C-alpha cells in the first residue's frame, strides 16, 4: 500500500493506491497526518470518497491546516485541482 500525500489550495489530502475503507485504514491515514502536523485537530479531518478519472471510488482523508501550522512540507505534492467527491 503506497501512501499518497497531496495538497491543493490549502486542502491537504492523504490517500493510498488501494480501495481500503476499514477503520484501521483510516487510523493509518490519520496517524500519517498527525506525524506531519502534530497540532492537527483530528475532529476537523474529513473522510472522503473520491470520484473523477484517476482514483474513483477510493477513500482518503482531507484537512485544512491553520496558517500558523502550515509549512513547506516536502512529503506533500502540490496538485492543480482535487478530484470530485461523492
């Protein structure tokens, strides 16, 4: 399972190259987010199901980071737009 980290217009996304959707799967994604942003309020993290062409019907998480927390995190790739969500 490859963990993919991206951001677009202040929204950070963590997903994988699988169709995972168990509680353990989401806990793994959340642990990655907290590792990168220790001050992240996990009550503001959203579980999303993606649509679009490239990763339709896959799940991931997304969150917004406060400006004071935001940093140039090399673990995240900048993308030009987010895939649509269901």
